[in-house]
């Protein structure tokens, strides 16, 4: 994912950006059904229609996937794939493509040795924030498309597709609306990026010090598994707030969304 911390990357920014974007898009295609289920779970309120006896429509990740497929068809699990790919091209490319240059900037061009963990975290926080600031409109459209479930007969869909969603939001809500939820989204992606890239870098560096391990696919796999685990655990609460703000316009601001979610629901829904 990133260059060895003991040396400079010999891959250009353009090359790293393209490779990162391609890998992120491939992962998006494979995982978006789970992501759609996650968004539905995050947007689901604990007491439906204010009735404490009402049972939630979606239960668990697999149950949610099954419900969506049964009620809306298998294709519904790939709702938001177009803006999802837009997001990964921009965000995936920037957050990883900028990581090495920003990390080298923080440690200095003459630095030799293992980069301190604090510098790795700072670099990942920076690239995550930059990447999602640019990509927020794509994230907003993706969440709105994923959030729309089965509609009553005769009720038209809010958006006919990704491009229609971009233009409709611009026309009806203004340019600024494309950056709805930017606060929690920056926090969420900066935190996840820091947890992911810094932990990946650190785990890989630690594994390479163990006799018998080399910089190969197995090492990258272990480092990636560790990075993914840390990223999801740390970023889930902020991810819920981000999805709620993007999918539900009733929240006044980030703090209002956080307090209401903490009070009425569970911040770890969709984990």
C-alpha cells in the first residue's frame, strides 16, 4: 500500500495515485453490498415511527443484505456504485498517493531510519482530510442513493441515478449542499486513514523485523488485515454520524446529530 518506511518510493505520485484508485475501485465493487447494508443499519432509528414496540426492519449485516435482496432485488445491493467509484478514484487516489510525500515532508528530506509512528499518524490524518474534502460530493450522492429503500407503489424515486442526483442537489439545494456532513466526514476519514495507513505501516515494519519475513504478499496481507481491523473499530462511531447527516436532513449540525444518535440510538450500528 505504501512504500517501505526505510526508503523513498521509486513510484511517481501519478503512478501511486492511479494504482491506488484502481485498487480502491475494485474493492468498492466487491464490498458495496455490505456498505449498502451498513448505511441502512446506520440510518435506521431504534424506535420506528416513535413506537417503542415496533421491531427494526433491518437486523444484523447478513439479515439486512437478505432483506434488501428480497424486497428490492439483488441489484439494489449495488446502489450507489457509480458515485462510489467516483469517490474511490478521487479519495482513494489522493489519500494513498499523497501519504508518502506528506510523510517525507513531515520528517524532512534528510531523515534516515524508521519514521516515528506519530509522523505516520499525522501524515495519514492530513491526506485523509484532504482527500475527503475533495471527494465529499461523491460520498453524499452515494449515501443518498444507498439510503433509499423500497418505495410504495406510485411513489417516484428521489434520484434516477448518480448524475441526476448531482444535478438535482445542485439545482434544489445549492453548491454548498454537496458538502453536507463535511465535518464528521473529515473526522471519520482522517481518523480511519490514520488508523489504516499508520497501523499498516507500523505492522509491516514490525513484521519485517521478524526472522524469515520479507516484503512479500504474505507480509502485506497481515499488515492489511491489522490495518482494516483498527480502522473499522476506531472510525465506526464517526461513520454513523456522517451517514446520518448525509441521509437525513433533520439534523441541525454535527453536534446535534451526535447527541441525538447517542441519546436515542447506538453509535456502533453498522460496525
